[in-house]
């Protein structure tokens, strides 16, 4: 019964999306005619009509690819609208491409206007449907019956969460557990059944979902229960905290044909990461062209000031610890790396980082280059190559990485950058522990908007030389 209701709800949204997309397209197409009766509606053009059919039929298919028609009863409104925004963006790109291919007589901004208008209408439908379904579930309609496998602390946690979210519409039919949790079951004893009772429960009750909430040690013994649910057509949900709360939320992936759970530190959106890389390529290429005259002047000054090459290549650790040669303008005398050991007692930074305000190895020109961060400009080449990004944690040296604590190595889980939160927040004025905290904060909360903000903050940080030495 529930599956039939769920399909009806999803079919309703699909049909509504088709109708709304078609009406929105038609309204925008006939808008010139409504404003001017003598204007010829664009919709009577065959190419325009073909584009309209594509919009009202293909748009919902794009929404389906973004998971808009699957059950989202456990999610909040923002989680429902976010994929809608992504699907609308993809739809605008698709519509623009097709319009160009068939030479549809439309204004260049028409796909964008349609995408924004359609997103607004579809979002309104989602908001209304979201509110209606949640109210209905609180009233006892559209509920799902859940069978919980386990009766200990994790099962008790599940019970408390379900009780606190009446809008999810979940009802626990029974708990099943063959073991005896320490101190006895933490749920009502009269609701606990044995594994042997599961076939009868599946036969006599309308079970919509089985939720595995038992300890890791109990997993082998619940295989028969999971098998019975699978054979009976009941979906099984496995909580991801089997290995403790220290692991991040997993993502489903595939190892050949076998489904697997990936416990990555942070699951960043692959499309957004691709956009980040595109911005890196365009930004680095443009930056190198614009900085070429300044780099030429700096190169001349370096050659006139001290003997040695213009550029300095230093081994750094990039994404996941992969080593690469980072390029900088040379700011020190040749052989400065060999003198590092004798200057260790002058180190002003805590942790494994080595910094000296008045480093005797720095040349006169080098001190000026560092003050204005001009020595960092050649790293745009590293960005273009893919070793670095415009924004990201600064790449450490291998001798620093070997001294990292295990938790600090997580800062290597994202491509290093030219600028970062540490770079615009005082640099050498910040201690090592705070530096690591800022980098992890960036990784955990990364977005394209965050990158843009840091790039904008980098300009005044360089001009006012905050923390530069």
C-alpha cells in the first residue's frame, strides 16, 4: 500500500513538473504577443516549438537524474531544493546547447530566464508539497512501518530519533535481537522478538523497511534476517556508525560490480570540484599573462642582486601527500637549504614549521619580494599544471609532513593552494595549531563562494602585508 502511495506522490510531482515546465515555456514564448497584439508569437516557429517540447519533457528527466523523485522524507527543505537548483542549472545548459544546434530564434538569455522562472515555480510546488506531506505524516497518514534489528544502545537511539521526528512518518513495528544486551534490552521488552520470528513478522505485518541498529560484533548473526528481508522485498538500511562516530558519513560507490561504502574525510561535489579546476586553469593562465612584465622585472632584479638562478624549485607535498616541485622566485642565496640546520635554534614558529623574521639567508631583493608576496607568482604555473589550486591549504615540505600528527595529515586531502584562510589571516602571526585548524575548517566547509571570498581577501592582505616576512 505504501509503495503504491509513494509511486502516486512521485508520479504527481513528475506530471506537475511536465505541466509547469510547459506552461512556463509557453508563457515566456507568448509574452511579447501579450504585450503587443501585433507581435508574432515565437511559439509558432517550428524550431521554437521543438525547443518547448524538449523543455517540458526533458526537464523532468534531468530532475530525475538529480534524484528529485526519490523519497526524501528524512531530509530538510534545503536538501530538497539544492538538487533542484543543480538540475535547473544543468537544464539551462542543455537548453542553450540545443537552441544553438537547431538555430532556434530565441534571445540569448531566454534559456536562463526560463530556467529561473521554472525553478521558482517548481520550488514553490516542492515547498507546498513538503509542508503538506509533513503535516499529513504528523497526523498519522503516509507512514512507513519499520523493523529495527537490535535492542541495545543503537536501537534505543533509533527509537528516540524517530520519536522526535513525527514529520518523517515512521512507526517501529518491532525490534528483533537474539543476543542479550548488557543490562538487558534498552527498548520495551514486549516489543523485542527473536530472529526466528522475522518470517512471521514479514508475513503478518506490513513492513516497509528494516533498519540494522546492532553493534558491529552482531553483524554476522543478522545475515539471516537481512536475507529474509531481501527475499521478502523489504529494503534494508544499515546505519553507518558501525566503526564509531569518528568516521565521516560514507558515500555509496562501486568496486567493479560490487557496491561499496566510501568513508572519505569530506565528500565534495564532483561537479563543483570540476568548476574549481576550470577556474584554476582560466585564472592561472590569465594571471601568468598579466604578471609576465612584473616577473621579467623581478627576474632582472634577482640576477643583478645575487648570483644564482631566477627561479627556485622546492619539493612540496600536494594532494594526499604526492610530491611535486613548487616554483618560486628565488629570494635566498644559493645553498640556503643547507644552512637550515644551523639556524634551527632561531625558529620562531611552533610545530614542524620553520620561519625566521630576519632570515640571514634572504637576499636584499628577496626581502622585498617576500614583503609583497611577489615571489609566489610563479606558482601560477603549478596551478596550471594541476599540482596546486588558486585556493587551498599551503603545500608543506616533506620534512614538515613526517612530523605531522595523524589528524593533521587530513589537510593533505585537498589540493594545496596559493592562498588560504591562513594566508589572509596573519600568516606568520598565527601558531601552528591554529593554522591546522583553519585549514581543516576550509576543507570541511569548502565551496566555490568560499574560494571567491578568499581570493578577494588576498588582495588587501598582500597590499597591507599582514603577517608577511
